C-alpha cells in the first residue's frame, strides 16, 4: 500500500506572522510537509537555518528560486501586503496552490488581478486567509445565526483591538499596509460579509485619530478608527479598530437580530483561570492576535491542505476577499477625507459624497 500523499508547502516571509505559519505547517498539519522557506532578510534566514534547516527544510533568499524547489506543491505567503498579489500570481504561474495572508492587496484593482490569475488555473486552489472564519467560536456563532436562533441578523458591532506595541512597528508598516482599515479592520469587514451573506454595500463612512502615534499621519493613517458600513438591504455594521490596547488583545463581535443577539469574546480571556485578591477578581488576556487565534490558524492550514489534496472547494472564496479589500479601502478613504463613499446596487463604487472634513485627528 502506498503511503498517504502529503502536501509539500513553502512559506515566503519569515517575520512574526511568517514564522508562525512556518512552524504551524511544520508541527501541526498532519497532511502537510514544510519543504522550504524564503526571506530576503538575513536575520530571518538565520532563524530558519537554525530552527528548520536541520530537519531538512530548504532555506532560500530568492522567491523565484523557492518556487523552483523540486516537489513543492503549495506556497503560503506571509510577506508585506504590497507584494501579496505579485507573489501569489507568480506562484500560480509556477503551478502552485496558494494560501495568502490577508489582504490580497491594498486596492481592489490589484486584488482582482489575483482572481483573474486564479481563474486561468482552475486546477489550483488559491485562498486568502481570514483566520476568524476558522475560529471555533465564530463558526459556532455563524451556525447559530444561520439557524435563525436570533431571528434576522440586522446589526453587527465589531472590535479589533491590537495590544499596544511600543516599538513603533505599526508606524513603519503603515507605509506598505494600506492603512489600519485595510490591514486590521478588514477582519471585521470580512465577518460582516460572511454573516450578512449576499449583502451588497451601499455606503461607508469613517473617522479616526492618532492618540499615541502622531507619526502615522504622514501615511494618512490613524491608531484608532471607527467605521460604519451600510448595506443595500438595510443591515449595518460598525467597526472599531485600535492599536493601543494596554491589557492585551481585545477582539470581539456582537450580532443583533430581531429575536435576540449573540456575542463573541466580549470579555477577552487567555484561559479560564481567575485570580481572587483584595480589591477584585482578575484574569489574564491574550497578549497578541496569535495567542487569541492560534488554533484558528491551524484549522485554516489543515483545511487548505485538505482542499488541495482532496480537490474540494476552498473555504474562503477569492471574490469575497476582493470585496473585503474594496470596503476596507473605501473606509480608509472616508476616514482620510471625511466624505461618505457610496456604492451602486451591485456593490460597485460610484462616488464620494461631500462631507465635513476631519478637523481634529490628534488627541
């Protein structure tokens, strides 16, 4: 009997998230083998040389060289957002399945080029990784909403609160990230598209401030933003995104229906331990996004691997990933200009309505 076939995966980009993806495929995905990794950064390659190469993982500096690695079936892309699209398209051209970190790009047009490339290769699985769709709690909430337990879901209130990073990482990254809505709030935009399945956006508006990182202004970015998404069928979603949570990572969602509501992670906890001391009861919070969603990333990698090996449908369609970028980039524009961005009845942008420009962006 032949041994079960496994998916040979390469990971490009070995920053904080890339290392996690590499180790995830290396340790936690039974039907996958981490075959190669790639980074243009000397320190990241040194990490891979010490951590992965002794187990037979090839380490590359040049992405094109990694794409030619013998027997490699798939690529996980975890580089800066500005190169997600060209690296995904290059992998498709090389005949590789692709799992690309969100977002596909910082603009709708560039995101669409990925869809076009994937359409020309229907034999390949190409997926954008929206980790919350693979989280057990969000999946349970989605199933309950679909069952009608809260009636018709009409309103979503979402929060993505990143723990404060004093290193200034997000300021440097803002030059390439597309801004806080495209880089961070896009998780919540994707949730709205998922839970409000089939809904077309009518308009978006947004505001923001730089409470702790005034240097973000040079990149037309903010560290705290609020956005409102109005859909054609009347449903609405609000998003609050912050880079300055002091206690830990705070990601939560509230879904309000005609017959009740659901909440996910409204009181963030790292575990179920509570500490009783004079003055109150305390518990710990996850200290970064990975701590909160690490199991979701494993599920994501497992299901991506399965769909490649079993030739089944990818769990997240690329068209939805493009729609998320379009809405998130419109929110970023609305926040910068102070104008509402309006869409037609098919969800296509048609104008930016004039509004009062933001006068105050710094506390």
